[in-house]
C-alpha cells in the first residue's frame, strides 16, 4: 500500500453569502438620523410620539420590530408622515443592497481561479 498523502482539498464558495439588511435596522437608522439632524433628544421625540423612551431607543437600535402605529407616531413626532419614513427606509435599503451587491461582485471577480473541481456546501 502506498504511503502517498493525497493533495489537500480546498473548498471554494461559488457565491459568497450576502446578509440581507433587516427592516428593523434600516427603520431604526433612519429614525435616529432624522432625529439627530433635527438636534432633538430621544426623550423629546418619545414624549411627542407618546411612546416610552426605552422602547424608542430599542427601535432606533434595531432591537424591536415596531408596529405601524408606533412607526407612524415616531414619524409624526419628527414631522414626517409614515409614507415619508417608508420612502427614506426604501432609499436606504436600495443603497445598502447596492453596496452589498457591488462588494459581492468585486469579491467574486477578484477571487482566485482554481483549476479542477470546486465544491460548495
């Protein structure tokens, strides 16, 4: 029997796994950005929206999935309609998704090419 050690097997991902952004993260980012742009405190906006400050903080940090009523109240406290908020979140989703797509494409085209068999799990 031969004592020859076979070549190591290298596994190359065919498509890198891109994590889709979570809706709650995008909503929270937009709410925080608008609030800060207005120079307002979390307490001020929470009081105006008639929601608790800890809850609004968790929404802004993407820790809670807020109901449409809460989102409308927070948006209203910031002088936005729910439609305005959703439009800004939509724009953020497009921006973030385009960034992920561009990064994944760049990664795929810059990845080394391997001869032989490629395996994917």
